[in-house]
C-alpha cells in the first residue's frame, strides 16, 4: 500500500497568512520570510496565533488626544493625524447612466481606494486589511496588535475616513477587497516546501532543520496569551503520539475556527420550533443530554448532527428563518478530551469558560463566532453576520 503523500496535505491558514504578509512587507522576499518565521513559531496550529506571529514586529503608534468636539482626524501616510483639508477638485461631468459606466466608475473608485491603501504605513495597512477586508472585530485587532480596543478604534475610524471619505459609501470595503485580490499572489511551491519544513521542525521542538535563520528579535516577541494555544497543541501531540506506521499526524483544529467553517454549511435534519421535540430527537441519537437555549429575536427552527472534524460528531441547532441566520453546535468537556488530538480550545478560552466569565466572541471570515458554557456543555454559535450583541442574546432560562 502506497504511503500517504504528506506534500499533498493542505497547509492550514497559509493563503490567509501569506496574504497578510504581502500587505505588511515591502517586497516579496520579506513576505516569504515573514510567513516562514510565523510558521516556525506556531506550526500553523491556530489561525489567531499565526496572525499574531505575523504582526509580532508591527506596532501601532500612540494616537493623539482628539477633543470630542473637534474635527475628525484623517489617516496620514506618516503615521500622524491631521484635520482633513477641503477638496477643491471640480465636480465630475455627468455621464449617461449605463451598466458599462457603472462598472467603470466602480473600477476607478476601487483603484483610487487601493492607491490610498498602498500609501499607508505597514501597521495601518495591517489594521485596515484585517478590519475592513477580513472583517476582524475591534477586540480581536486589539489583541493581535497588543493595544487597547479604544486605541484600535481610533485607527479604524481614521482608516475608513482616509480610504473611503466621509461618509463611507455602501460596498466600499468590498470594493477594496475585490480591487486588492488580484494583487495578492498565492503561495508558491518553494514557500510551501519551506513552510512544511518549518512546521515539522516546530512540532518536533527543534528549529535546526530550518534553512533560513529567523531575523533578530522575530522569535522572541511576547505573543502572550495567544501562544498558549500552540503550547497546548504541541503537548497533545507529544502526550498522544501516533504510530509511525499510521497516517501522518494532523494538527488539532481550533474548535471556534472549525465551527465557523462547518456549521454554516449544515442543513436541517429535523424541522421544529419545539425544544422538547428537538431534545427527544437528540436523545435517540446521542448518549448525553443538553439544554436547548433561547435566542432573542430568532426562533428555534430545527436541528441536526454535524461532523465538526474527522471523528467528532456533535449536535447542531438552527435559529431564524434561514438555516444560516444562526447555528449552534454543542459539545462537552468529555468530547473535547476524547478528541484532543483532533480538536482543541486554546487555554485562555478554556479558562474563561471554566471561570464563568463572559463568553468568548471572535470574528472569523465575516461571522461572529461565540463559545459559551452551560453546566458541562460548550456551545459554539456562528451567526450569518457580525453580531457583537450575540453573547447577551443567548439564554438558557430557568431549569
């Protein structure tokens, strides 16, 4: 029987990570080195940790104090702020309405926005790209850049004003994303091979196999709480090694990221708005019981079972008129422990759930993704759109 081809396995998060590296780097060689160094540190075990590693040497400047009643600040290519100047450009001549004219106008505006984006410093480009194009929440950006949410919010507002004008037109962030897409190259074969070698070395706890040494200071940044997820994944790999004769070792997937990818794809296997009917249906299919939560303004619509990752099958609940409005996957600590070689929650998330603090809310690929605990069960909620109020909308009533 032929051995599995390890080189054919997809590298987790490589396309997204290399895209961010290109946004930050001054040239292609630096973008490749940034990507390689990030995988040498994280082994690609967590999307959030990988983004943090890519940003480890990128720092936002301290914003000035702006009086609430003062004029709006404007993003500047020198990392400073100033009041916006009044445009004296003449109004464009009126063009007869047509589909071609509309498309041409959109293309021209996209190129103008892209030109402004290209002139921003690296840190500001990172904030604008991750916030406006990738849809990360302010709290996530604050964690990645190691600053307060208020600090990031100032840069986000200034970015929108500088790139799009005030007020921002509907669809401007999407226009930036579509205009930028052709300029971000996919990772080539050489980079893929180097990243694969870096991941292998990182998982073995040795960096001696890396062909390129990391630049000074890159492997020493304080990633803080984010890197605990990597340590946990490495510990799982060492404590529960696979037989060398078996299939290649797969890194444990982050449960929130797996939920964001898988849950929106699922469909009803039972359609019902009655929690008791849903519970009875589940009791015939899974060996444990859980509470069906209530979601403010979204009625229960149905349920099913889904494979979150290979070998891990969990219940899923659907809320709203569309199956993608809100879906909630349910697992428990026993499932998490039994599948620790395939599925994980990072240590900060586990600690917050265990202590009963506020639920963990992330923004992943334009979805709000929530982890919350009720008794011994862990609920992974994925909304169709970004919803910062999601934690307060899910309740379990009185039992």
